[in-house]
């Protein structure tokens, strides 16, 4: 089928490449000429496993194209997927400016019956508004319907999550729209759950916010574990055997970040408020996460008189391993506080250095974790990259001037760190000296 995808960020680019991989003829559209030039050259603008190889493979096969020309992309498309950003606004609501711009471009350029599919995460009811908006600007006498098809990919495993999804959610208002989406996804050979458009929009928020709740709950439990002398790693291990709970997202740490959970929890809370309702559980998750991100800094501030002129190693900058995404990353919440206190920071991250350097050019960057630790008075671990996990407890004692470690990802056992002379503070595990 001839498809077009509006937007070449995580959602749009991954969707477009995976549709091409399954045999569809796909044109990816973006207003950024520099990004389109990179894509045409076979260079992936985002750090994502397997994506660049599939881009090059499908472009060479003639199934994948890139353009800034809306007329060229949308004119003959049988379906257009909208995968543009819906960034958070100051009040927590979702900014739909890019959705509206893409919808108008589609309306003004399509020349055949077309299904418009919103893949971006949008507030419930957005599909109704997009469909009306498209009809307001429709230039040709053609049939147009809007469907919702939320994505459930995780950054770092986005290609696998798309090609081997647990299910495909389609939100439709007619049999025609459902049949067209089923045809598009037939080559994927995955379970399809067909619901109403508004239900699909809600499913996306409900899933993301539930996972955020689970993370914040475990962080809350971890903080209590420290007070009562329990080990949250043991607690999580015991909980994981319960099928009603499951083993995933039980890892305590310094909070969630990225492009989804922070934005989507606030957006759903805002949406509830618009209807005069409070999602108290979601509000609690937001509050716990906000405080959790600064937990290690506050612990260290109580332990040290000052950070002034102290060499501080920061290991991990991105919000999770496997991506170069710095959005809402705990490290970026802590670095400004350390700089304000006069810390001399040396940071390491295998993928996030360039993005962080643009924000904090005044700090030093290391080529390895060991280089960052050299001569440090204190170390903060914010991301569980394999390169960081590979650092032995003995290395901290050997390389640091003062082996004082604040571990936001619980990478080490407190006893092992203590045996190697490291003063070690983790999340929900107490302190071993």
C-alpha cells in the first residue's frame, strides 16, 4: 500500500521504516530540510538500535523515500500516518500545534480517498477535532476518515517493539477505516485490538501512566525500605513472582524521564481536570518522581559540607541506556545544582555527550567511566549503561581520591562496595561502610 508518514522523530521515522520493511511504499515527510538530507544519505538522526540499517536496506529497495514536499507525499497516499511531536505546555496540557499543521497539509494536498491515522500521543477527543479540521480545509472531493493507532515502543528497542509488538491498537469509527488498517498491518502478523477512536487514545495514556505509577510506587517503597532497614532489591525480587504484579518496572531508582512518562502523566492529569476530576494516583506519581530525581543530590549535600571545588564524576546522562535522549533525564536535573555549588564536573555517557555538551559546555567530558572517576571526590550514577555497569567496585577505590559513590540505579551490592573501601549510597538499600 502507498503510505505517507508525517514527522521523522522517534514515532514517525520508526513507523515509516517498519512499514517499508513489511513491504509498503512509504514516504516520510518533514519540514526540516537538513534532517531530510541526512535521511536521504542513509544517516539516522536519532540513536536507535537497528534503525539505520533498515533505513538503508529499504531505501535501496525503493520502498522508502524522504521529502519536504507535502504535495508530493500526500497527493496519492492511501493512508497518512501523523507521528509529529505533542510537547508539554507550561500547564501540563499537550501542544497540538504540529498535529494541526500536519492535518491541514494533508487536507490541502490529498487527491484520493485517504485514511488519516494519528500515531502521536494525543488527548482523548483529538481525533474528532482532527477529522473536523481536515474537512474544514479539504481541497478535493474525496473521502477522508481519521483513525487512532498509538505506538508502544520504548526508546532503545523501538524497532523490535514495532515489528514484534504484543498487540496493535486501532481506534476507528467505521468498518472502512478498520479494514484499511487491518490491510496495512496484515504483513506484521500481530494481534489487532479494534476499539473506538477515543478508547484508543485513552489506552495509550492509561498504559504509559500505569507504568509511571509502577515506577513511582517502587521508588516510594524504596525510600521506606531505607528507613526501616529493608532492601528494595529483595522486596522487588519477592514481588516479581506474583503474576498479578509481574517482574517489569519494579526497579527502584532516581525516577523516570524521557519523552513519554513525564509528559503523558501531566497531560492525563490536565485532561481529568478539564472534566472536573482529579486523578489522585497519577498526581502522586508525578510528585514522587519530581522528588526522586533529586534524592541523591540531597543525600550527598547532607554528607558533604560543600561541593565547592570538589571533582564530581557523573556517570550517565541520558534518561535510560540505549538512547541519546536527554529529555527529563535525572542527570540534567542534578548538574545545574552541582554547578551552582561550585562543583568541578566530569561526565561520561556513550551516547548523550553531544546533547549535554550543548547545554553544559562548561563541564568536562570523559571518554570512559574510568577517566571520569580519576581523582574524583564523589561520584553520581544516573544511567545504567553497560559500560558503567562493567566498572568494578575496586576501580572506584583505586581511581577516586575519595571513594564516595551515590548510585541511582543500584548497580552494586552494598557489601561488595564496602569490602572494597567504597562509601556507597544506593536507592532503598541503606548504607554500607
